[in-house]
C-alpha cells in the first residue's frame, strides 16, 4: 500500500469533476420537488441524456451540441412524465419508476451502435492567470465549462428560491397548490415548467458522465447516480447550498475510493465501491437533523377543477 502516491491536489480537482453529474441532476430535482412534484425518474432521464449527448457529440464532433441534445432528451422524457402526472393525473411514484425503466431500456437500444467509440474531447476553459495560482489553480480553475455551469446553477437556484417572485410562486405551489390556484397562479403550467427544467438538468448530468467523467458509452453507466441525486435533495432539506455540499461529498468519496484501489489498500474492492453511497447517505442523514420538512404538497395530485 503506497498512500503517498495519492496526490491531494489532484484528488480535490477530480472531486469537482466527479460531483458535477450528481449536482446537476439534484438541482433539477430540487426545483421539481419545490413545485410539489415527486419525480423518481431521475435515473432514466440521466441515462437518456447520456446517450443522446454522446450520440450527437460523436456525429457532430461538438461536445456542446451533445450537451444541448442531452438537455433536450432529458426534457422530452420529463415531458412524458408531466403528461402522465399533470394531465392524466397518474400516480407520481409509479410514473417516475416507469420513467426510469423506460429510460434504461430506451438508452440501451439507442446505444447499441456506440459501444467502444470515443467522443470528441470536451475542452477545458483557458484561464491562464487563475490556473497558474499554486494549489488553487489546479483545484478550481482547470476545468471544463460544465463544472462552472453547475456551480453557477447552484447560485441561481439558491437566489431564485430565496429572493425572486418566481421562487416565491414556485414554493407557494409546492406548499399549498389549492391556495396558489385560488390566488390565480397556473399550478399545472408552473409544475410542467419545473418538471422540464428538472429533466434538462438530469440530461446534462448524464451527458457529463458519458462525455467527460467516463468518456465512452456503456449500458447502465449512470449506476444509480439518479437515485443518489434524489437522496441528496431530501437529506439536504431542499436547500441548494446543501445539495452542493452533498454532491462534493459523494464526488470526493468516489474519487478517493478509486485512488485507494490504485494504491493497493487491503480492503475488498466491493467495500470500496459501495463506500461513496454509504458514506454519503450517512452524512446527509446527520445533516438533515434539523427536521426541515418537505413541501407540504409534495406528491399530491392537483385537480384543476378544484
């Protein structure tokens, strides 16, 4: 075992990359749940975004086109969920689970011709002065655009929820959709927009996996990332800043266990592989000890005729 071979600066830099897919998907789901909708189809939307983004990036040679396609793919799958739950008034839990199963199968079908193909590289931002700062330069200023997009999205979601009228309306719909409807707000329209936003974010998270994190297409490559994103939202008490901390925790432990395996730690590989999920859930349970409650209307069906 050679623990000294693990570079802490590289470990922290890798943490930023590893946390991005979970962060994007969890932020999207946070907005959805704040609107009072429980979408358990995050895993399905992520894997659909992964193959849509990968396929478009390979065929166009443009990673940015791939990310746009992944957002569209995730949003289209989310639209199916919106139709089922907001118009057909289907059960949200059952619809979300069906969405995940559909996404896994659909992505497997689309991805058959892309196994073993390398996508075009996603360029890193050229920040010559900032990236030259000792330690901090490598950790914070040597990444691709999507890492910074994820961090900016945390700030946008946090500010929107706390300071804007749009955030207030969204929270009102999530807390009491009947009262929001009585005040003249279009509950169904607001929830559909939130669902589409969540789908687009999940799709982007999936594409980051297939284009950057693991630059290849592998069937089922999300490996439960969507479920971790769902857990992050709940245990982070529906707060964007806590979602960021949870994503960093999961990303950090994921990278650490890979480094420990490479260093030859005398722990079974299976235990190391499960550690990111176990440690993240345990710590987030502790973080949620303030008993912050979920949006009161979460998962409840809204009847427009009410």
